[in-house]
C-alpha cells in the first residue's frame, strides 16, 4: 500500500527565504511522486512530478524536489520565497506506471511573511 | 485543449436535499477519478472509473453517494440525501497513460455547502 506523510501542517517563512516542505512516502512498488498546490479558492495544480530517471525534478514557479529512495523522501524546495507562493501544498504518491489512484498527504499550508 | 471541467463550481443546499456534481474529463482520457476534501482535511480518494467501469470504489463513504459514468465520457456524483458532513470540495481528475504519461489532471473542484 502507498501512503504519504507531510511533516508540518503549517510552515511560515520570510519573503526571500528558503522554502522547504517535507514529504516522506511509503510504497510497496516503485512510486511515482507528485507535488500539487492549491491556491485559495482554486483547484489543484501540478507543481512537479517524479516518475523515473533524474532524481532532481524541477517544476513550475521555481520549485524543485529531490527523490531520495534511501530516505523515502521527496521534499519540496524553493530558494527564495515570494508572497505569491502562499498556498497549500500536497505531496502525493501512486503505484508507478499503473493507472491507479493518487494518495495524498495531509497538506502543508505555506505562509509568507513580508 | 480543454482541461477537466466540473459543474457546478459552487452549490449550497439544505440537509436532506440532493445534489448532482458533473465532471467532464480531458478528451481521450479513459481514467476518471473523484476525490473530496472535507472541512479542510486531507484530500481523500472516492473512486476510479476506467471508461464506464468502476475500477476502484473503495473510498466511497456510504450509500448516499452514487457515481456514474454512462458511455465512458462524463461522470456524475450524486449525494442523496446530503448531510452536513458532506460539505467540502469535490475534485474530479482524469488521466490516460498513453497520452499524458500517467499525469493525473485535476479540475477546479465543486464546492459544496450543506446547511
């Protein structure tokens, strides 16, 4: 079975500071991993995904995440936070290349301090 | 290319009434998923269609919820009768391995409030 744990339901950083949102996963098969973002009153938008190949994946809006199999982690980072990054971020996992469902973490709300 | 579209975007109904949510997946996508996020909690899987067949309905909370996908195109999710705890946002998503390489695309959600 697949599961996702996001450490920290709420993270607050200053504008211009490093953003680090933590995600650990559990999967019985090689996983596909995702980060989605939900801005206030909007839908879910795909930030980035890891399927196979390069373990450092780059996404939209300057975000990137690194798949670390030995640590079963897929942390999301951004070097310099912008006010517009304030949103809720969801890490998610699915069973590799199958069409099976995505399992979401509980989400981390990111706040940006001026 | 149109994305996943959901209707209505917002709905307010009274406890005991019926609501039907509709989802139009991306054209050519055989896989259609329903998820919901209740009361700001985690996003939970409801069910998965492959074309018109229910592949996995393990997340359906109870028999007040009925999902259909006749003809394998659009899908509906009916809640009857609605309860207060059904309030939340219902997301629909679609994918097609051969087209999108397993990426699952989400709609904007249908925001349901039961009063």
